[in-house]
């Protein structure tokens, strides 16, 4: 799964001490990748717990409202939804994000990604003339005899449509809100379990204890198995 958003995660405590301990996290990510990054920037969950995001790197349009203190889990939720889109859905999502009536932050963008059917998007429509021609000639909004086509003011028709529908020309096409109502799939509180990835690194002592326990299980298994085989032979 390729990264769609990269967030520069910074150790807040060290930053306040005058040091810039940070690194880009590629999203979507896994818990293991988050733990490894936090360990490298010295966020251990004890001496240093807090992080903030000092920069974003993404080719996606409409991401200008991502802030410094966004949740890593929320960003992963958004990035996963985006990475699952096909090319047409991604194009519409970016157009809708730029359109901006539901892109105030990560919560809005998560819901936007799941409500793309509430928008109508016409790719490769650059201006009112393009819009008017497409609506009449391709979508059949008006029945115009072929002999009268040269007398149609497509630009005026497109401009009136854009005004009435409150649409907008964006890079890649023209977008407007349809008549469906938005569904709030995410309320900003309970992130679905499958998108939660934030976890502090496992302390070294705990990691050693867990490793020793696993080794002991292997040793115990190795000593028990021969005895079990002997008992089975004796019973026969």
C-alpha cells in the first residue's frame, strides 16, 4: 500500500528543549512502523510522550487544513480510505476537498471520503463554455436542432448552470453538490479499531521479559514432548 500522506512527526518535549527530533511517517502505516519511528525520535511514552506535526508532504489537493496536533490514528483512517479509492473516486475526492464545503479538518475529510456520491463531478471541464457544451451536447439538458447549434451561447448556459448549482471549476474539472444528504460515518470520537495504529515503543526491559518468556515456552515444549512420546509407547 503506497503512501498518500506523509506527516513529519516531531517530539514536542525535545522541541521545547531546543532540539528537532522528528521524521516523516508515511500513511497509511502499521503499529510497528509507528513504534519504530517513535523510538528513533526518542518518544518513549514516559520521559517524552507528546508529539506534534510540523509538516505534511502530499500530492493530494485540498489538504491545506491539516493541522499540527492531528491524531495519528485519524490521519491513518483518512489515508487508508483514500488509498482504497480508484482513479475516478480519487479525482472526485480531490475536487470535492478543494470545493471545500466539507473539508474543514481530518474529521470532515474522513466523512467526505465516504460521501462522494453526494457530489457530481465532470472531468476535463475547464470553463463555462465547456460546461454549457457538455450539458447540452453530451447530457441532453436541452434539445437543440443541429442546424441551430451555432446560435447557442454555450458560455452563458454554462454560467447560469454554475450559478444556480453553486458549482466550482477546479483543477481537472467542474464539481457541484448533488441533492443527496451527507451521512456522518465518523463523529470525531470513536475511531474504528482497524485504523488505530498509534502505540508507544515497548520498553526494553519489557521486551527482554517477553523474549525470555517465549524462549522458556520453547524450552518447556522441548522437554515435555519426549516424555509424552515415551508415555504413549509405554501405554501401547
